[in-house]
């Protein structure tokens, strides 16, 4: 092969090798970038889930008096106790009257909620929130849990305030009894109480006149009326 052709092929081969090297760098860069994005996304998700589970929907209803949440971790409860000075916890989960809690998200459940409260000097109350899940089960009357709930709140000597009320998600059972609290103790109107339920996740569509929970529990509720 003439020298000039050999030099051309050599140049072409060198160029091709350079291109392949460049392609490899691009591929490596793309893979590395993808891994970085995936790792960052996983870190963000993990942080979100850990933070969410730690203090699931923990919200102030009336500062220094009444708070609401979903099911917290053991460390989440302790932090709430320290931050807000919680003195009584009311659990509305009929499916888990004294749940075992993990210390952190994805941890193994090792300590009961009542023991977490007891260790911090906090009163623990378990009410059967299941009655709130069956609004057709008490025609012409309100479920006993409403008066049990009000009785706990009335007795500030036995059950000191501030109070934290929670169910599993902190949306529906918690939302309903928070509305009862607001109407009973803070003169909140029914429309305002329902607006707060919607704003805190009960659901705009759910919080309507057609919802059986509102029809049976909220609309007929008469503040300051006690039933034995």
C-alpha cells in the first residue's frame, strides 16, 4: 500500500478510535449522571418518607391546647411531646388500640405507644374510632365515642392539656373529632369546621352535604349537649 494511503488509513483509524473513546466518555458520563440523579432522587424520597412517618401530618389546631396527627414513630411522639408540651394522647385506631412503634421509619416495632407516653409522663387514652366508620350504625343518635371524647377533654385534671389526637392517617377519624372539638370548645361554626376538615385532607369532594359522616355526625351536633 502506498505510503500516502497508509497515512490516510492510519488517520482514519486514529479518528475512529478517538470517536469511540469520546463515545465511551459520553456513555460513561450519561451512566454516571443517571446514577447521580437516581441516587439523589432516592435520597430525597428516603428523607421525605422518614420525615413523613416521623411526624405524620402533625398539625397545630389550637396552640398550647389541641393538636392532631396520624400515627407517629416513637421518636416522633417524643419530639412532639418536647416541642408542644403534649400531656395527653388520644388514639382513635380501633384496629390497633395500643400499637407497637418503631423508633424510626423502617425500624422494627419494639415499643408500645402507651409505654412511650408513660415514659414521658403523658396520659394515654384509646377510644374506639371504629364507630365513626359506620355512620349508619346509630340511627337517630350519635356514637358513644363522641361523648367519651368530650368527657376526656372536659376532665383536665385526669387528662391534662395540651392534647394530641390521632388515628392512622390523621385525616378522617381525626378530622371528624377535631371538628367536634372546634365546635364544642371554640364556638366554631359548622361551615368553618367543615372547611378546616377539607383543608386538612378530609377531601373537598368528601366533605359535602352528601357525605354520611357529616350528615350523621357533624350537621346534627349540638355544642354543650352531653349524653349519658
